[in-house]
């Protein structure tokens, strides 16, 4: 139901070629094989990732050990690991490569340096975080207000 209520703007989720070049220059390229955990819940979030190639699943693990996809699949051109890194907190989710993956990895400080000079990218990041927040709010609303068959 949430997808009908609120759909994130796909263009707001990905970086353009110029932004990609700036991020590549600031960070380092890292390759992860299919199945590799990129980050884990409870670890300190001191990195931001630009996904260049491949796909990454964002998920949580329930107390019973079951995986629940919570952030969907991240696609090439998307930045991930933002919220906790910008909030100086621990990660709440896991990220796992579902294909072979190539990423640009930036420390939080490197990323903040880029944002301080690349104002359009900073606005895109704010828009992305706002979109993700709105999507989460719509999902909570659906879970609270709709009967089980409607969810």
C-alpha cells in the first residue's frame, strides 16, 4: 500500500556523472564479492558508500534470527550508509552484496568535505534522506491504520 501512497523519486536517489567523479576522487574503490557483508548493525557508522556496480540488500535481523529487508535494494549510482554516518551513531541495519559489487568508500570526514564544496550534492543528500524518511512514515501509517488484508 505504501508504494501507492508515496513513491520515492528515482532521480533523487542517484548521483550524476559529475557527482560520481567528485566522490571517486575523494574516496577509494573497493570490491565486494557476492554475499559479502559490507556493514553490520551495531557497528559505528564512520563510512559512506557510493555503489558503482552491482546490487546491495539493506536488512535487519529479527530476535528469532529471520532477515527482513528494510531498506530495499540499493542500485548503481546510489549513496548508502548516510543516516547513521551523519548522525554519529551505530548502524541499525546490515548491508550485503547480492551480486559482485564495486563501491567508492568515503570516511565521514571525506564525505562532509565533499558536501561542503558541492552544494547541489548536499541538497540531493538532504532530499534523499527526506524521501527515505517520508517513505518510512508512510509505511508506519499503513501498518498502524490498515487492517491485515489491506497491508
